[in-house]
C-alpha cells in the first residue's frame, strides 16, 4: 500500500510539540537561537540543544519581555556551544580552542558506542516487553477507550477512515461506463469542551459527506503522495495505533521510543521519538521502522522528513513600513464614540438583477469612509473606494455589510503562519488564546521570534481583525471577530507540524487562513502529506460541530516563474478556498499564478511604486519599536486574509453555513466586472464567467452576507468516479503536437451517488514526458467549457512524472457531468524533446449533487414571486423559466433553470 512504510521505501516527518528549539548547524551563529549544550533529546537539528533563558548567560542579548528572544553571538567564546555534525552521524566538532574540541570529540565517541550497545540490547528488551504485553493485554483492551476519553477534551469520533455503526456504505457502478462511487453518510458530530462559553451553541449537526476509508481513497482526493528527492529524515515517527494510548505507550517503551502524544485532533495517530536515531539524516532508520512494523497493532507508520514551505508575501517584503508611532497616534477629525453603531438597514433586500453576477450595493451616501478614527483606514482603498480606492472606483463592497451590522462578532479565525504578536495594540482586544498555539516551541504563546523576518502572520491577522475605533493602524474586515495564530513556520516544518496546525481546536475555530505553501519556483509539484490530508478530512467532517472547518488559502506567488497553482496540492484541493490577487487597477499582478483551481480574488499589491499595497498592523519588536503599522503588505499572502475576513462576515450572517455552502456563496456572488479589463474571461456552460487568473471574480462582501441570510444548506455531496482509461497513448516530441482522448460518462446516473450539478472536477493523470514543463493540459466538458488544467512551465525540467496527480477545476460549477469529456495534452514548450512521452492513465472524479443545490428561505421566494424580474440575482436568467412553488414553509427550491440542468 502506498503509505505502508517498508525498509526500502522512503518515508518521513519532523519536529513536533516540543519546547526544544531546532538548531540549523549549517547556518551561522547569528541565525541560531539561544541554546546551551544538553543531553536531552530535541526534535530537529544535529546537535542536542534545548532552549535556555538563563539570566546569567553571557551571550544573552537584551530583548522585550513579550517577545521570544533570538540569540546572537557577540564574541568568539559563544561559538563553541554549537557543534557541527555531519548527516552520516560522524561528528566533527569545530571549536575555538583545540582542547575543548578534543574533549567534545571523545564524548561523542563514547555516546556513539553506548548507542550501539543499547541497540544490541533491543532484542532482549523486546522479549521482556512482549511478556508484559501478553500479561496485560486484557487490561489494556478494557481500559483503552477510557484512557482515550480521558486524554481528549472532545468526544471520540468514529467517522474517520473506518466503518462504524454511524456509517453506511454502498459501492455502485453506473450503467454503461462503470462509474464507481463510494458514499458514506455520517450522522455523528464532534463537540469540544475547549470552546468558550460565549461561543455559538454546540448543537448536533447532521452532515452527509463521502468520506475516504483508506489511503487509496485519500489518494482519490489528493493524489498519490511521493517523498521528495534526497529528503532529510528526523528521529520522529508518526504511527497509527487504533488500539489506543495504552497500547501505543507499551509499544513505544518496548523499542526505546518516547510517545509524544496524539497528533493534533487525529484520533489514534501518535508521534514517537527515538533519541538514538539521528535527528537529521539522509537515510531512513530501517531497523526502527521494521521493529514497529512487526507489531500487529501498528497499522501505519512514517518516519518524518523536513518540508520546504514558503510564505507568500512577495520578494520585496523589506519595503519600509508606513509611519512612526507618534504619527499613527494622531487623532482623527472624524472621531466618534466607539460604542456608536454604524447605520444599519434591517430590512435591506438582496440586490435585484437578471444578470449572472449581482450589482454592488450602494452605501457611499452614508460616508463610511469618514466613520473610523483609525489613521490608516484612509489607506484601505480595497475596503472603501473613497479612500483613494481602486482606480475604477470599485472595492470589495465591505461597507454595506458593515451597515447591515456584520462585523465578524462570534466568529473565530486562526492564522496559520509564523505566529502573531498577541499584545499588539491593534490586535490584543480581539486575541483568542483558544485559537492559538506555538507548534514550533510547544507552548501556548504564538508570539514569534523578534528577528525581523517573522512579521508575516501578524500582518495577516491585522487584515482580518484589527480593532476599530482605537486610533491604531486601520480596521480589519471583520473587526469584531476573534483572532488567533499558530506559530508553525518559525522553525522546521513537516507533515506532523502541518497536521497539528490544520486540526487545532476544530470545534472552536471557524476559519483557518494560510498564506504559504510549497516552493513557487515553476518546477515543484508538492502537496500535503498523509497526516495533513487526514487533518483536512477531519476538519470538513468534524469541525464546527459537523458543519466543517473553512480553509482559506493563498493561491501562490510564482507568476514570474510561470508557475501553476494546480501543481500546489493545497490550493489544488476541494477542501480549500483558493484566493488569487488583483492590482488596484484591476489587472493581473506580476506574481499571479494562473490555474483552474482558483475560486475567487481579492485586491492586493501590484507593481511597486505604481499600485498601492495592503495596509495592516506590523510586528512591534525591538528591531522596529516605532513601527506598528504598514501599508506595504503584499502578494497573495495579503489576499487570503481579506477573503477570510469576508467569510467571517458571512458566517456571522448565517452561522449554520457548511464548508461547501461557503464555496457556493463565493462562486455565486463574486463579480468579474471590476476585473474584466484583464483578458481571459470566458462563459461556462451555465453562463457564468470564469478566469484562470481570477476564478469567478472579485469577492463581494455585501452580496455574500445578503445571500448568506437567505441560504439553507446544500444537499449532501456525492462523488462519482469514472472508469480509468489505462490505454497508453504516445505524446510526440514535436512542438505543437496535440494528443486528444475522450471519455463518455453518465455521472453515476441511477445510483445513490448520482451527480447532476457539478461542483469540483478532478482529472487524475499519470504520464511520462521530459521536459514536463513543455506540456499544456486541457479538459473540455460535455457543455463545451474548456478548462486549462496545466499551463506550460518553462522552468520545470525536473526528471519526474505526474503520478496520479489530481488536477482540479472549478470552472464547471453548475454544469452537468453526463456526456463526453475530452482531454488534450499539448507539447507547447520550446525545450527540446529527445523521445516521445506516454499518457498511461487518466480518470475523472466528479463532486456535486443530484438535486438543485441552491435553496433559499421562503421569504425570499415570496419576494421573487412578487417581483419576477429580480428572481434570483445570483443565477443567470434563462428567460421565461417557470418560477415553481415552495415545498414547505421553511425551504423553497430555486426556480428550475435550463442552463443548470
């Protein structure tokens, strides 16, 4: 099986939940955190070092108490505390004094010899421990469930990966084309006692979703997982032991491991660490893997490896910040009492239109641009266009949402990044410790190290929930939302770290915002590992009491390298709301990546010196004591938090929205109009405009909250899989060659998983071609919509294939699945091809519903019947469509429109 680790298979992971700081022994002294030599095990690095904050440390620099220190080396005497170690475990220490070096070298030899002896004793220890296990197996079995319940603050959830009494499964084949599907209905939900008392009531929410049962089903969603070339392995092992914590502890002790505990919210997944395994190595520890695999209770394991993850704030992130502290504190002439509410319109109607996308709600007569006392509000042009806004006068229509009374109150957002400054004067009032954690340091304080490089998460947090009416900086889109942060990018990153972040307190956190991902270098194809995949699944099935966690993701900054966000497994996922960027003038910024998985767009930075950037809070530290704000936040990093803030307004308008409901709202309300000056817009089969650059257009906060007020949950999601086309097809090497292949499908008609109204479509492709970056791949639907799954990437000259990679498209939203689909593979690159390639397999996976997904509340239907011309402003008008009748007092079907069939 793909994820079963064997001696010959490369597998991996990294640091997790430990106060020990990672030390990069190849970096210079100034980049190293303050440490002293210790024999205690650490989670990463080659030397055994743990964080020290001794007041008598001669290398201790002055630092602010509220910030985590960064050790610097003021003298040569400090260098001896950082021994260098080769990856092959042969230690060669370099010190300023020869005597000290010799002593350290002898100590290392002694330790290595002891390690060898210790491992030789494993067999005898194993036999002894096996006897203990046999004698206590009955007690372990009886107490396992009780121990798990004790170890977790949330109730045990049986709806992941294994059949239980809450799940029903049917496997069907559609007539004629062998459309296979697996449907599971989950009728249980999770609750979390860590939620605040003032949090929304933890009501049970019946949530139907097709849930993967095995690693093979996870591959259907995310594609086959592969280990990067020459990974750096650590001394940590992720293991799956369904028998529970008692058994996990016994197995760990049996082989000399330390059980570091459960991995995030993933039940029965544990992190083992072994102090006799190298913390950084180019080789796997096959002996220890084999030992764990010999245990029947270990169902899966993986030695962790380091992952390269980059923040998406653009390469010009060192532009000076806005103004000194004393200028930002100047009073505003329009200051008002912070307790004064904006003028609301409780009876505000939805915008009326017969067009596909609704018009903007007007609010400028209210003068929202003059309400806030916050000095940088006038720089937030993307929120209120009168603030020197978008050059065509269009903004993201946040003002009318505020006028309706929505400010994010009661919604919890967490920024997964390098941490946030918890006591920043423009964040402290909204800071939520229950939505925060320091994974890199294994403590509850997500405040980053004050080294000048860790301001990214704080800036993103300010975009979402900067406090209003306090004379600091600007205002957040959802300025009354609760904001938290996860410190995960301020150290080594691996699958365990990502899984922890993505599954942090899912019953309390509503929205996770992430502005990072794999390298945007135009050649990388990478995505979440096995544990992060399970964290996504857990979030959408169990988060928010079963309604599903909402994951907002920055689409990527690799435009200057012609990168594609469809090669990023995070943005290329059905579970994430992928957000692109537009400049102040409404054009494509130079860093934008074009792809078919982008759902929508918000404003961000453009060309430096020509277009404005995003105004937000900035890191307040010893390196910048007079700069707490900035107007130079950039890249898709700035776009994703703005989208998260708008989603928070919609959740306040309707707390019952599921994760899929939120995606529907974004698709139905985003507006292409402000961005149509940029080329590339096309109508899909239901007459909705889409773009590979901007998705369905610019997000509209007012339209989203108005539609959210009337929204009822979409029907259960169905997943329909076509047959696999396994016929090898040759891809010729001459420039412009096009391989076209077809597949007829019936959308699993007549089965329980029939898909008539599409949401996402994945095309799983396995092919061999070099150079891979020459290829362009297109998919055309039965309704004539052509979506480019992959654009040429000239820098992608890596000798690697696409192995079951699930290219995602959202461009077929609302179309039908049944009919002929056409896949085209084009050699569109200019690089020389020495031999033809092979398309060896492709398969389509359809996500959607069997019934009309959009159902509004009956009062909206009544209004539509009174005013036929304003029938449904979010769906393209088909002329004389029949209005239909309400099915009951609470729910009403949307009029049956021809282009949605």
